[in-house]
């Protein structure tokens, strides 16, 4: 029994050292060539496998730092609290406010999602409708599906906007600094609306993530988002009263 305990501790030590590991690495530390032996040890550790890289990598939940979307990325490998890629795709679509286009979900999960989406539709775990000549994947529950499609038709698609889906994940520190500098040139209303727009593109948890990036108050960002969704944006005058070219006056002949 001591030998077995030591081998389990060696596996935990491997995870703590590497955070994510492959089956081959676990076999090596356990001194076995049998996958089932590894899985028996993993079951005691509450593990999860990556939804990217064909599930090649493993970690234990105690080490994974999942974000508010239930996702975690380590050294370019993606993990999800929902498990496999197909289960993660199903949960993201079902829980979303307005469904997902394949391109949007691919940007969100950072892996190709077209095949899992089609498989889920075939298995009737998701539904698919066409909105503005784009396929939108929705929940199968009729009430939820109707609400998602209504939201989609009202507010359009995120992929049509010319900004990055996830600037925090995809931009360098220099670019983030430039965004903050750009925000400093805007007035209070413009900052609020810009942050609200980007929050919409993030989806769930967008307000807090934009607050982290920009330093703006999360309530300010939420207000900007609500203004945009309600289309309650008052356009101020660009020129001050009296500005611009003056009208020509008729000269009275004497």
C-alpha cells in the first residue's frame, strides 16, 4: 500500500510542477504502460481533460483557474468546467442570450466549432435557424430558442463589428496601454459607450472584464451597455451653436 500511495503523490507532484500533462508523462511517473491504471489514479484527484488538442492534456481541478465563462487556458491549451469540446459547445449555446454563429463561438473558445455544432444539431441537442443569411445555433427548448432569436434579430451579430472579440486575450500589453490612452482622450459619455460596446462583444462577464482592462467602474460600463441595447443614445451637436459657415445675406441696393 505504501508503494501505491507514493505513486499517487508522485502524480500530484507532477501536476503541481507542470500544471498540465499528457498521458505519456503520467505513465512515466507512475511506471506503467496501461491507460486504465492512470485513470484509476486520476479519478481520485478530480481531473479534467482539455477540450482543445483532441483532449491530449490533463489537469486537476485544484490547479485550474477557471474564469467567469468556466474556461481556463494554460500554455495555449484550453480547458472547460463543462468537459469535452462538444459538451462545452452545447453549454455555451444553450446558456447564451442570443445563440451563436459558428464564427462567434470559434472566437470565444479559440478552437474550430463548426463540426461539433453540426453534430449537436444532428443529435437534436441544439437547434439551428437562419437570421440575416447566417446560421445561428440555439437551445432546443422552444421558449429559450424564441428568446435567443428575438435577441439576435434585435441586436445583430457580434462578428459584424470591426473590433476584436477578446482584446484582453489577443492583444499585447502595448496595445492595451494604447487602448487606455485612447480612452483618456474621450469624454465621459464616449468612454461609457465604447466600454459598453466592447462589453457586449465579450458576452457573459463582459462588464467585469472590461473594468479590469480599462479601470472604469463596472457600473459605468453596464450603463453604457444598457444605453446601446435600448438605443437610448442622444447625439450631441458636433459644432457649437453659431459655428460653421455663415449664411450669405442679401445686399440691399440703395
